[in-house]
C-alpha cells in the first residue's frame, strides 16, 4: 500500500509553511545576489530566522484557520 502525502487543500498547514519557506529562501537569495559581502555568523543566524520564523507563523495561522 502507498500512502499519499499530498495536501488535501491549499490551506493545509504543511503546504502553506513550505510555500512560505520557498518564498523566504528565494527572497534571501535575491538579497544576497544584490549585496557584495561575505556573510558572518550573525548574518547566517539572521538568515535562518528569516526562513524559519515565517514558516512557523504560516503553519500556525493555516492550522488555526483550517
């Protein structure tokens, strides 16, 4: 038997948080392409927050709405 793990709707919390993560990552790549400096340890931590914080918030919002 196979288990189908695709989301059932657009408001599935895992789907929403995944999309937000992809958008946040793309935004950070765009930003890094525009800036000509090497990232420091603090910058890497800041980048991780800018990816996981929106993903977590989107997951919680989608879970409460759905």
